[in-house]
């Protein structure tokens, strides 16, 4: 991914009441796989190293709830801001934090480009964020769009069809959107009360008040917004599917073992999302912690030690200390390589019993441990 040469921050409006979803809990706080929806959107921004600060704007009665989510899931670079009575007023409050230093926690740098993204769109990827930021830097404003699914029609006062729009000419406005900070902040400063109370489109404000024509960027199909209860089920289905499509290969630092990990990575990368790392589990590796926070549920650990029970226990401990919700099983496959000319390989019964006991214990925590012994010669 190309480096970003400008200061970038993000504002996530999360103050909606979720009336269309139904139920007492606003949709941004509904649980998906044990984690609130808003946490997924925050994490998507956190994964992007070039986003400096993340502002989450919530209604006053949910400020403490949001702060507890940040603490529970270990979110970083996040500031919670009190929202307004409408979407635009909430976004304006989020922008004011940079322009007027209203954050009580720490001094926030005013960014050159600001991303605005709905807290109920959990599947945004770095690629589309980079595209809208790059376009905003050049054009002043940019936003993701998608083709219309249905034809838009207008009815007359009598309730009959008046006219329809040519679907090929129109697009659905999606998130994320990005702006030069000074442009969007100026637009909100000049915005009428009517637009603040009834408007919903940020790109329109930049055009109306700052004469800035936004660059439209074709978005991906996963940018949709969770609006109705059925969307929650769809989002959870996507998350489950993603779980089965990710694997992390962990090897120790020995060259022969790391080479096996590399070859396995090369053979799997066309089929699933795979990451291979060579580390010492005795050290608190930040890269591995980032993988945990990304909620990878499948791990393949390769070593050539006679007994690796201690290292596996360390890995399980790291998993338990991470914020990964264990509502779905974590699969941990232990691969022991016996690299020698000796064609015979054995494991003591006492050690095998110890491993089986360990596997039974962690299974109660929804961690499934499997073992594989491989005899191979030097190559």
C-alpha cells in the first residue's frame, strides 16, 4: 500500500437511534460475534497506520458506553465526542475537536484530510480509504459510490407515477468520504440550520457552500450500511465467512522451519488470506498481537522442538489476553517437524498425555488444539 504524505484523521458519526432496526439498542451498539458493531468500524480505521486520530461521535447518553467499548477492546487513537441532534450536527461536532481543540484528553493535530465514515459500515478496507483520501487531496472532496440496484421513480401529488430516472446515469452515494479539512469545516460553518437539521449528504455541503466538486470513486460491494435487523444477520454471516478464509502460519526463527512456513504460505495464498511470521513466542511480539486484534481464528504453528508444550501455552495465553471474542472456535494446529536422517520418530507417552490433557482444558475455552507429527529429511 502506498504511503500517505498528508496528515489524515477520521470522524465516525455513531449517534443514530436505530429506529429502522427496531429494539431498544441502537444498531451501532448491537453485538456481532460478541463485539459491538461500532467496534468493527473503529478497528477498520485503527488498522490503517496513516490515520492519526479517530473521532467517534455519539449521543450524550451513550458516551460512557462508547468509552467502555474503547477500554474493553483496547482501541487506540480514539476520542469520544458528544453528538448533536442530527447527523450533520454530530459530524460538525466531530470536526470542531480539531479546529477548536475541544478534546479534554489530548491535543489533536488538525489534519489536512479528514475521512467521514458511518460507524455502522463495518467492512471498509484500506484500499478504498486510500483512494478517497488521494482523490480528496487533489479535488478537495471525494466519496465512494455504487451502482443503483433499483430504478428511482417520482410520484405526483395524486400518487401516480410522474417520472423515473435513467438508472445508468445515477449512482448511490456511499461511505467513506474524504475532504480537505478546511473545505468541509468551512462548509459546516456556513451551513444553514435547515441543512444541518434535514440534510444527510456531506459531499453536497462541500459543493453548495465551497463550490467543491467531489471526485466520485467506485466503491466495493461491502460498503453497505447496517440499517435493518436482517442486515445484522448478513453482517454476521460475512464475518463468519471471513473467519474461514484467514490463517496465520507461525514458525520459530530457525531457517529450516521458517522455510517450511514460507512454502506453505506460497501454496495457500491463492486460496485463503494467509500470513506467515517467524517469531519467538517467548517475546511479546506486536505483529502477532495485531493479528489477534484482527480476529484471525485459525493458526498453524510449526516447530522442530521435541516438545513445544510451553510455547503453545504461551500462544494460548496471548490469545486469551487479547480482545478476540471466543464465541467461535479458534483452531490451533501444532505441526512438529522432525528434521533428521533418522527415519524413526517417537514421542513419550507421558508427554503425549500431557498434550492431550492440555487440549481438553483449552477446548472448554473454545480453543481447539490439533497435533501433526511430520518426519522429514534435510533438504
